C-alpha cells in the first residue's frame, strides 16, 4: 500500500506532485492500493477549499486513489494510542513550559551542544502527575537502541537514541503532533512503502519508534527523494512561482509534460518523451539519483512542445477554441511557441483583424488579390503567381505578405508555413 499525504495549507508544489506521481506509479506496478490522505490537523494553517483543489489536481494528472482518509477524523485513534503508550510507561506527561524549554535550549546553544530533552518530567510519580494542574504534553520516551530503516534511494539508514530524543506526541490541546498522527495513520492504513521528500528523513526514525512502541511489527520501506534545486542551484522555495503546480498549468504547460519532466528529473529513463502510462512499464524508484536535481524551466518547455504535438487534433482544436481545424497549423507553431497560452495568442493574432500601419498600401493590394486566389499546392508557384499579379517585390512583398497572413512582421519561413496556412489564406484576406 502506497500513500500520498498532502496538507491543505497552500498550493501544491512540484515536490508534492513528484512524490504523488512516484507513489502512484509504484502502486500500479505491484498492483497494490493507493491512499490519498489529507493531513489537516494543523487547523491554524489550513486553507479552506485546498483539500478539494488537491483532489482536482490529482485527477487532472490522471492520479486516482482507492482510499481517501481525512486525518482529523482519526483524532480518537490518535488519542487512544497516546494513552496506551502512557499506560505502558512508554510515554509520559511533561509539564515543562515553553519558557523553561527555551532557557534550556539557549544554554545548550551557548555551550555549542545540540539540545536534548533532559528528562525533567519522565520520572514523576503518578500522584505528582495527578496533583499537577499545569497544562501538559505527552512525550514518547526515547528509544533504548538505534532505529534503522531501509531506504530504496539512500540505502540503509541508522539513528542513535539521542538523535531521536523524547519527543512530543500529543500537544497541550490533546491534538497529535505531525509525527504521531502520521505514524499511527500509516499503521492503521496498512502502508507498506512511503515515497516522500528527503526533508522527512529526520522524521522517519521518530515514526518508526512510535510504531515499534505500539508493537507494530510490519516493515515499512522508504524512498526519500532528493530535493529540487532552482536554476541557481539553491533549494527551490515554495515562494518561487514555477514551484507551484497551479502556476505551471496557468502558464500553459500540459499535465502530461509536467509528469514527463518530474519523472525525468534526476532519473535515468529509456526515452525522453513519454506518458505516465508508458512509465508504468519501466520506472524504477531505485534508479532515482541520490543527488539533488536542478529544475530547468527551458527543458520543461521543450518537453511541453513535444507533448503539444502529441495532442489529438480534435482535442487541440477544442483547447484553442476558434471553431476551426487549426491543429496542424498550431503544432507547426510549436517551433516558436512553448505553451498553450503562447499558442492561443499566436492563433488569435493570425485569425483576428490585423493592424496594417506598416506597409499598409502593399497589404491592401495583397489582401485584394488573395481573396479569390486559386491557391497552388506548393509555395514557389504561389509566390511567383502572387508577385506577377501584384508587381510587388523584395521587402515590399514578403513583409506585407507575412503581416496579412500572420499579423506579425517576424516568424517562421513563409515557405515552411505555406502548407499549414494554405487552407485559410482566402479567408484571412477577408478579415
């Protein structure tokens, strides 16, 4: 069982989507289930409607799930599990205030030592706990032995008890911390493999320790994905526009192209252009590089152009929404348009009324001759006949002709464009 567990606290970023894609592919490969779990326990940071946006985005990318869980609905389980650990003396009530803990952290910092909980409340007698009216958290006692786990990308990892420490599992308001809720849910949902970002590596031994303390014996295998760097080689921030999946889609990049690029990123693939379904046959999570991958928007745009060419003509005509069969013409323009937004603008410029302030006289002459022109099959015959009819030559022929046909003074070679724009020339002359 695989899972994707986003929080509804902001836009989905490419790191989230990458993890979702990899989990989904692996679940398809070994025919196991795929869980979508909305981790909404951080009520302060949750944004209304983001949970539905997550679901819609996943559907857009062709990712479906067999089971949907809302983490906050498991609160009863989280609290019962915490009480079980307390009753078994594996966890304890901690009455230390934030001020007291901060003082101890500052002292450790002055002594150039990493802060570790000093066990101040661990040995309190039951009667002392009962008689204390101060707010308290529940802490899980640190493990006695090292905690290790298998990582399909990084290999076997091992953590000492001091690396894990006695950490909080239930807050003063009796809600679970991230690690506790996550560990309990993975246990309840029978998750067997977790693929997520490497920023979770330090959380994993804590989650393993929680499940071991609850006597959960089933092994969970992990794959921690290296971070994605921006074009400057720095860890990509959520504040950067193109880290947002929503922004990439609004920019005019196809879901198939985004999937293609994220699978390609830091990976060895048998080909460069492919679909999600094609990746099912050869994807191997173990082949993901251990090193951070650098995001390259230019590369993504190049891949997007290739996926635009793959769109069935009927579908592309629907997307462009000009009530004309212009798919082949649009695909020709991918040589200079990398996104659907650019392509729509390009097609709109061709099929809209044009501004003839440059070469106005020549444009009007060409338009008049092209309205009822019997268009030959090849460009050279077209060019020679039109020059003959209009007596226009050189710059005064080619520049205005390009304006009449495309609305621009610059663009692809007219000889290359002709075969694609030929079906529309008579109509363009009437606009």
